[in-house]
C-alpha cells in the first residue's frame, strides 16, 4: 500500500517541464574543452611546424689533397728514418736511408710537400720494394686550405648537394663548451670510394675502417665558413668558438642539413 500511495501522489504532481536538465557537470565541460584545445593544437603543429631533416656522418679535418703514402723503390735495411710525425717535408726531401745488400746506400725521397702524419718503419728494419715508409698530409695543391672530408654511405647521400649547410662537432673542441663549427658542402663525389682510395685519403686501412663500417661511402667536401676576428679563424654556433686555431687530422661528426619537412608530410612519407 505504501508504494501504491507514492505512485498516486506522483500522478497528482504536475510535470516539471520548465526545469533545466543537467547534461554535464562544469568539471566535465572543462575536460571536453581541454581535449578540443589539445587536438586543435596538434593539428596546427602537424601542418605548420617544420622539422629539420639532416644526415649525420663521420669525417676529418684535413687539406684537399688528403694524405698520401711515401713508398720505397728499393729493398734493404733501414739505416735511418729521417722524419717524425709533425715534421714538414718538401718535394725531393729524403725521409729515410736504406742500405742495399751490396752495401750501397739509397735515399727514399718524398714526391710531394706536406706534413708527416706517421711513419711505418723503424731504424734497423728490413724494407721491401713498395713498403710504405711514411704517410704525409699533402699541402701542395694550388687551392690548399683546411676543409672537412665527410664520408656518407651512398644510400643516405641522395639529397646532398653543394650549398647545403653543415654543422661539425670537433673532437678537440667539445660542443657543450664551444658550440659547433659551421661549414658548407662544396662537392660530392660521383661514385663511392673503394677501400684502397679511402685508405689513401685518411692515412691507412685502420683509419679507413672508421669511415666505411658498412658500405663504401661518398666523399663530401665541406668548406669551413671563415670569420675574421675569431680565434680559430672560422664561424661557430657560439660567439667565438674555441680559443685556439684548428689543426688538421682531427676527427669530426658532421650533421648535413637537407631542409625542413612538416610532421604531416613526414608521416605520409612525402
């Protein structure tokens, strides 16, 4: 009887048609607006933002002539090695003295001018024809200057062309303290380097393994951007860069900038 009485009582009450209906609490509307704002911001970012596309590769600061090997044309006993790493040699200068089996003394002369990177024989060592006596960084080309040789795998070098900007992290000048060295691509080799050619450029087979771990690379020449008044003589991402001049035969890590791409195009693979 109690439930029947409540039902009859409700039938006597008029319908509250003019009362507002609460569809969502204020907290729920706030959550909806936040989600909509985030989605709108994501769409704007996907179509308007620009992501920098770059290729990273190892390299070395050197001269355009690279390094070359001085080989012996004679066989015999090395009496004296006349040069040491860091020495400068000129064309025709003797770098070692050999004594042949008949007692005759022969001199191994440098066929070019440059700086000795390393020697591969010692006094008293037996030398055969074709043995490498020393490795020299050539500085005798007409356009001699300090450049960066960067070695990029062929499958990653399709969009690299002269004029592309390059940032170089120099091993002797930590980027956290001195920033990045600025440069510009000036040439790209047409064909991948063979192992022998790469070893000849960087000073031996051991050094070449660092730059061709997977496949034969293309050689990218990067000209450094000069900056008068800077201690190093070149432009850096910081105001002055390191307080010393740059040396050759220093390894670098290059980031070659290929352009910008929106996140939307990146997802679509365009």
